[in-house]
């Protein structure tokens, strides 16, 4: 009986240290989800780091994109950096609004074998992702990681991260990512570790119609015992290109989370609306059980009282995915349509859920989306994003969503094990061209790999999110896998097409003669009608027919001049 009481007491003490986040000495807050934080705990001997364990070799599964929506069905994975001496995980990516072939990527980077954490790397491409340049070491100097990338309408590059003092930082680049300058966004807690400003996100307002165009927004969870905002989401804004930042304000306390709010994601709308979503934990340790939301209409100066936009969900932070001990979460990801198209202003939020939201049962883990068509006032029922059969116990996790700012198309990246063994993964992308009503998903990674905690890092870490960004129909999914034996980042760019049938008919319904398509910037090419085209989504096409169908007219010469009424040649 005495032994049993001692065991129960020891169990209680362990639970208090590692789950309730409470100790008298060498505190650990198990809610924190930053790898540098857990490395600090490992240095103190409070937790162990992952050991080197054999990993099954990756299996090549082909570079085919099995989709009717892509221009080319081949897309070979491209490493951001091919190196045996670094690791890359936790990816963020952003397409330059001035040139869709220029892209910024940032990851949590370490040396390998792991002895130190560099922080957020900074890599860039100017050729559509074929080659990458940049630095592994922290953007703007050493930092504690958790990258969030952005590029504004002037071509200024940004990476947000957790700063060395456990506060928040943002680095900016005025030379396309070649060099970086650090700016402190928010000071760290006065006592430093174990308090921290955790799980940050950064966004820039790139809507051409926004009164707050160019504003930057950075948000995070404050974990600081005794602080009035402890366990809540704070946000700060910059109106001068990231050179200075406002005092942070609390935007989440109105949801009254039983434990804490975490995993914030920021987006902006067509008129400069600022939206923030995050995961709500009413208990701890536990899975995510709701999603919180707050909105600003004055450029981030003030926010509406936060609301729960969906309750009774079940995320995967505590449940996990049974992938060799890697840690997981269901932090929400959000996108907003600023394309000016038919769904301009719509808001989309995705997360991973155990079973069907509201039922929250079973062995499936699927990606779900909710959307708002009225600025966040009301929200749809959940829509399942991954398109494989339900009820098979398959896992789909770490979803990230982007909305093409020129076309309004939606893209979601996630890990997926539908066609592989239970301890393996592939990387998939789902595409919707109708605001999420329907989806088509397909594999983008060339390999099936076995995710595993990165040796030398603590807490089962293999990264906490993936990245995807799109513009003008060009899409850049970025993820990490360990096909080489250690974690590196890969990109598999593709372009989306739309199928169009072009015809011209007589009054009796008969198709007649040809239409002209301007090609290669040089000449019109004649196509017999009806004809099928696969146009790149977001591309600008010039097609010419005739307003009149007259005997002996030959449709071999057309003009780019829009004032010409009949594009024809008489014989």
C-alpha cells in the first residue's frame, strides 16, 4: 500500500512538471511548441533528445501529378538545399507579388549531426523554384526559429520568428533575400526562459484596394506566468515596412479558453480587414477542441471581441498520428480571397480532425475546411478536403492553405498515408477552383518516406507545419522529409490549367471555320472549331473570331487591335 502511494505521488509530480507546466525549479511549460524552448529544457537535463535510430529508406513513387488541373503532369522534387550537414524543417513560403517566379522560403535550420539551432533560414529563387540561393543561419542573425515569410507589393522580403530573448523578431531584406536586418517586434518576458512569446505568425496586407496596404501584422501566444495576457494571443502591427512595431494587444481573451489559445494564423481581406484564427484548448493536456477568431477593420488598431467560429472539434495534438513518435498539432491555417473575382473576400480555414467534426470519433484523421462569405460573421459546415475513401484509418495532417491572389483558386498541402504503410507518409496537395465546394487532390512528393524525430532535437520534433503559396496559377508546395537520412526541405512547383472549349457557330448551330490564338508574342495560330484549350490559370489569352460568317472569308489573319471589328481576310 505504501509503495502504491509513493508511485501515485511520483506520477502526480511528473504530470505537474511536464503537463501542467508547474514546478518550483527548472520550470517546463508543456504547452510551449517551440523547438529552441525544448532544447533549452534538454540542456537542463529535464527532457531527452531523440537518439539516432535506423530509418527505412524512402521509396520512389514517381514524379507524376495525377491531376486534370495541372499543365504538366511531371514535377520533380527540388531540394531547397542539398546538404549532408544541415537539417531543415517547419517550412514557410511566399511568392513575390511582382514576379511569380521569385519566391522566399524559410525553415527551422540546424547543423547535422545536431549541436546547435541556427533559427530561421532564408532561401530565395528567381527562376520558378528550379534553383535556390540563401543562407542556413538565422535571417537577421541567430534566432529561436518558427519562420513566417512575407513579401510586400514593393518587393520587400520579411521573415518573422522567435527572437533570442524569447520575444518576437522580424527580419527584412531590400535585396531579394541576399541580406537581412533584424528588428525587435516585442520584447521577451523579463525573466526569459521558461516564459516565451510562442508560435508566431506574420502577414502583410497586399490587397491593392486596401486602405492599409503594406501593413505588417505579427501575432503569437504569450506564455508568461503572472502576466495579464498569459495563455492568450497578442498582435502587433507595423506601418513602416517592419522598422517599428506597435505595442501588442490581446485579441483572444473573450473566448475564455479553459487552458490556453495557440497556433495563431493571420490574413487580410480586400479592404484591409485583418483576420486572426487560432486553436482553443479548454483542457490540458488535450486535443484542440475549438477555433477562435478575431477581426479588425481599422488596420489592426482595434479588434472585435473574439468568438468561437467552430466548437466541438477534435484536433490531434494529444492523440497524435502514430508516426514513429513525431509530435503533431491541429493549429488552423487560413486564406482569404483578394482576387477581385466572384468569391472576393471569402475566408477559408483548415485543420486536421479526428473523425467528422462534431462526432470526433474513429481512426480517420482528415483535413476539414470551413468558410465565411460575409467577413467572418457566419461560417459554413465543415467540408472534407482530402478525397480518399473514409473509414480506412488513414491520416492526413499538417494542412496549410493558400488562396491565389490573382485567380482565387485554393490550394492545401498536407502529409498523407493513404497509399503507404502506417508509419510512412507522402505529401499531397488539394485544389479547388470553386471556393471549396469540390476538391481534387494528388501526390506531389516523389517518395514515400518515414517521418521520425530529428536526432539531437527534443520533444519528438520533425517540424510543426508545411508551406504553400501561389500566384497567377503557379503553385509552390514546400515540405520536409528525410529521404536522404535526415530532414531537408523540398519543393515541387506546378502550374494549374483550366479546360476551355472554344467554338463559333452559325445560326443553325453548326460550327464554322477557325479562330485565332495569339501565341509566343509573335503571331496568331488558326484552330479549327470547336477546339479544346488548357489555359494556365491566371494567364491572359487573346482569341479572335469574327462577328460575321460570310462565304469565302478566310480566318487566317487577325489583329491585336481591339478596335478592329472583323478579324478576317477576303480572297
